[in-house]
C-alpha cells in the first residue's frame, strides 16, 4: 500500500507541476536569455510567498505537515535512475537534438525549421514534471514541506550543480549533485562542531 501511495502521489505531483509549468511557460518562454531566467526566478518567489500566505491550505509558514514518511533511499535511488534514463533517452531522440540545437544557437535552429516555442515549452514542462516528482519525494522523505525550504538558496544550489557538472552533461550533473550534496552535509556538520 505504501508503494502504491507513493507512486500515486508522484504521478499527481508530476502532472500538477507540468500543468503549472505550461501555465508559466507560455508567457515566460516568449522572452530570451537573461530575461527568461529573471522571470522564472521571480515566479518562484511569487509562488513561495503566495503559498506562505494561504494558511488554510498549506499551513502557512509552519508548512504542510502530516505527510506520511514512505520514501526511503531505495525509492529515491530507483526513481532517480528512471528519471536519468528518461532524460538520456530524450537527449538522444529527435526532439532532444532539437532542444540541444536551440540551446546552442536559437537563430540557426530556427533557420533549420525547428519550432523554438514548442520545443522550449516541452523542455520547460518536462523540467517542471521532474521538479514536481522531486518535491513529492522530498515531502514523503521529510514528512513536511514548508515554503522556507524553497528559498533562493535552493535555486542557487541547483544552478551550482548544473554549472559544476557541465551544462548539457547528464553524467556530470549527477556526479556534481552527489559531490555538492556530500559537501553541504559535511559543512553542516562542521558548522555544528564550530558552534
């Protein structure tokens, strides 16, 4: 029953996040470059503050508590393997090559007949779905979700992982995520020993 509940919650979180990703992506993806990054960071902060202020649904600053702790290392590991496999398959598909060409040079990709908006929205939505699944796993691992967990520092950590791993490199990003996570925990232990 716990595995079924976890799978259902991951599916619901992924679908809901995908819908929100589409709703945000349609207006945001008309922008390019730095402006796109700024507006997505802005949307993240707006959503965090909004969720922090609707106490009746999300618990406000206290957060959403009482989530069953049914995720463990095994669940997270195998779901990560599945997600990485899906991303690897997508990267080596026709759609993935179109997305990579847009990343490299939008003007050249458009000149080759690639629909920029369609492929950007697809990649934005896939990223939203994966983030939703990750958030559901986090909730079921911690037993609670509160808006303070998703401050700008988390966005910075994710960007740090991507940049250190190499933009566009799945293997590098996975290795970088492991290294950064271990370093963050080690630094947290050092901070506790110093104080």
